[in-house]
C-alpha cells in the first residue's frame, strides 16, 4: 500500500463455463476458490478504507527508499524506527524525538536551531521567542530548540524538546561538547558554561561538528532559578538615641539576581517565594573604652522575628569589632527583610574603613542573601 496508488475493492472477473470435456465438479471447486479469494480481498479493502480493523500488525518494507512527504510514514532503516513526514519538511523519528507545537508572534522568522522559551499562549498554542540566558528571564521559561525556520505567519511549527536536530552549523563546537543557552546572543548556543548572574541551562550536546551538516542532541536540563545578592553598606551609621531600634540602610548590590534594595533602603526585597538565608557581617567601632552593648536582629515585613537577636559587648576605644548574624527566613514574592540594631550608648559606629595602598575598603556591613529552597 502506498500513498500514490488508491485502494480500490477488486471486482472478480466473469468465470467461464467449463467445456463439456472437463469434469464440472472440479471446475466448480476452482470457481469457489476464486470467489472466496476476491470476497476476502473486497472485505479487506472495504475495512481499510472505512477505517476499520482490527489488524494484527502492519509490515513496512525495510528495503524501500523513504522520501519525505507530509502525512507519509515509512521505515527508517538508519534510525531503526518509523519516520513520519510532517509540515515544514520535518521528519519525525517515532520514539526518538519529541516536539512541542508552537507559534511565533515575534514579528520576525525564528531560524532553525534557535533556543526558544515561553512567550505567552493562546487557545491552541504556546508562543515562543528566542531565549536569552542573562538572568532576565526565569530558567523555567526555557522550552527547547526550533527544528525548522518558523515565520511569524500565524501557523504553528515544531520545537524539539528531546532528540536530534540535523543540518545545523555546529562548526564553533566540538563533538561531545555540552551546549548551554547563551547569555549574550538571544536564541544562541555556547559551549562555555555561563556564570552568575546568568542562567546556567545545559540544553544540548554537539554530536557532529560541521558548518552545514552539524548535528546536536537536545535534552534540556532545567532547574528553577535561585535568587541571591551580595549587598554592601559603605556609609557609617550611629544610633541617635540609646536603647532605640534603628534599621540599617544599604547602599549597593555587588552582585545579585532578583534580590534588590527596596524603599526605604533598609528593605531587602525578594522577587519570588522561597526559603532564603540571610548572613550579615557587621563592623563596629567606638570612641570610648567603656563597655557598650549592641543588639542586632531581623525584622520581616515590619515585624520583629522572634529569637533572632544577637548581642555583642565592646569596650574598645577606636578599635574594630566584627559580628556576624544569620537567619533562614521564609518569604513570599515581593516581601522584605530588614536588619535592625540598638545600643545602650551613642558612642557606637557601624563603620566603613576606606581602602589603603595595600588593601581594599572594608564596608560597614556585607549582607549575603541566598535562596536555599524554592
């Protein structure tokens, strides 16, 4: 059975009348066999064309040369599986490739081999756009790699989420390289593992390195993006009144992904829910040798966190005393945390020390925020 020859129920020929010299009963037996054969063929064709069945199995010719055509199936003796012809010239190797049916609404054609991520949805399709792994978009938005050019025409196409993509330019890579979503080229691939604050998304492996007949194998390894920041306080802060709570303000984010300084500048705001670990290292000095008690604690959304206070006593005059305070804090999206302090003397300074010829500056506070659970 092929797609070029239609299935037509066979019509049995008119059976001749046996000559007188033939034994009639033997002739009748031959005629009955032929009638049975044509009846069975007719029933089979009618069953197939009517969508009937069932069939025990269907054999595909292994030595037939398969040429791709939409809606055609055939045996692929190279990959040892059935090939299905699809639109855009795509040939699916059954059981060895998985596609997502997607739509392009970017305004321009998305080329074959482009790394794409979610860009919205409509009633009957996911929308995709070239993905840039620079930390601006969550890693969970990644989807796969386009297996053909997809124009912005309203039609849907195929994004490979698992399996081979062939006939690409992979000359920049070596066979066996792990490929990551690029943090510098939207939709691109790189064999250099990105570093923070970029997304680290291994998405494929280079199988064949070639300028025109390159092959990659797509297998996205997607981990939820974790949010973090290292935040400095580079200005001094002193309590104006003894035994009074003050929120420590911050000046800049050294490095970060999602966690930011809010308004007022004492608020550290997280972008998504999760369990976060806050670690603050504070540098103190004072102008007298009398003993002074300084308390530090955490406040969540304006409310003190119970049992979070740490106390340090300093009697140094113009010396430096460090203290570290840490806490795991569960937060929802856009909630904030503040680091509070109070002292029983106003002769206390949370102090920044300028750099020297031999050492960099020493901030008054260094705050590290790390998401440890989604």
